[in-house]
């Protein structure tokens, strides 16, 4: 315990001596701040294995304006590892590029993680990588597009239940209506592990074509420690509340419906939803292609 508080004090000094790179979680998703003493929790069991996926996404403001588009691609690599990449390209030229490699042998385990965020949509420009196998991390960050770049490298001992870039995957595998607590690595700018509650709320109606289904709302709630108020006063950077909500279809086979939250702690709250491709032209009635 004493060692933990010495580490916490060093982190405070580092924080106050540097410009803070926004704490990130990648939906997708960035969440901030230092936390209470980390305690390892059990990793989430695999109920539905992930496989080959190619999904298309829209990024909207909360008033409904389309401000970007995205794609999710997922492939199974050698050894059964899954590589999942989510890319958002914004109309203002900003980029969010998040890749996570994980195993799914009985439980989900994050193996490698890489996040790039740049452009005017992001208060801080980031290039972050973590590798469980080597315990190495590398963080390149700067405040704003014109800030001075900082580079941090080192080692980090990742808990078994760290799920950067995997929160939606994990949420799909929870028992219906059951809460869960997992871990996420935040960057302040040095990496910090904090706990994140996945709270199951009420199921809500959702329409798919002419059919009606139920979607479970999950609230992603970070467990911020005693220094949350202190950090807010010192930096003025912590928001009054955290807004991370995810809706999952709760049929026999679950599916992602929608996410609301910022991709960076001080970023705009966004709405991310699925979109289906559609043909630009319709084939002529009665005409059948020979190809």
C-alpha cells in the first residue's frame, strides 16, 4: 500500500509538471483520471466468439449532424488471435484509428493495443501502443496540433481484465442484465490502470425494419478515486459528469446498436451508429445480369 501511494505521488508530480495528454479509452473510448487502488478482477468469459467482420459506421453530433464516417474490420489471425480495427474519418480531417489484438480462449484477453488520434476534433494528439507480451508501452502526445510533442516509454504490468478497445465486445458477452467491472489503461500522460463499471440499465425498444426488438443500455462508469475533485480544481479539465452509454441488442445472438460518448475526455460527445450500404442505382425490372 505504501508503494502504491509513492507511485501515486510521483504520478501527481508528473501530471503537474507536464501538459496532460487526454485520457483515452477506445469504442472506442477515452475516459480520464487517476483512480483508487487497482485490484485484479476476473476476465470476462467468452459466450460468443468473434470472427470475420466488416461493419460501416456513422459518427453524428448529439443534434444528429453527420460529422464523420467509420469502418470496423475484424479478422482471425494465426494462433486464433483476433485483430479488430476501428477507423473514423471526420469531415474536418481528423482521424481516430484504433487497433486491438486479443485472444478468446475461454476468456477475453487483450494482447496488443494501438491508438492514433489526430486533428482538430481531438484536444490532444496521441499515438499510443501497449504490448502485453513485452510489457512495453510507448506514448507520443502533444496538446493541440501545434503543441510540443512528448514521448514516454516504459513497462506496465497489465491486469488480466484490461479491455482497451474491447468494451463493446465485452458488453455483448455479459449475461443479460448483469453488471460487470473491468479495467482500462488511461494515459495521464504516463499509463494508469483504473476500474470501469459496465452497468446494465433498462432494456429499450429498437426498430429494425418493420420488426421491434429490445436493446439493453449499458452505462460505462469509471471508478474515480479520492483525487478526482483535486484534479478537477487543478486542471479544470474534468467534466461535470461522464457520458458513456452503449446499446446492445439482447436477442439470442447480441449485436451492437449505438454508442454515445467522447473519444477523448475533453472531446465532443458523439453518437456512433451502424449504417447499411445501399446501391446507387437500381437494376432494370426484369433484366438479369449474366455475370
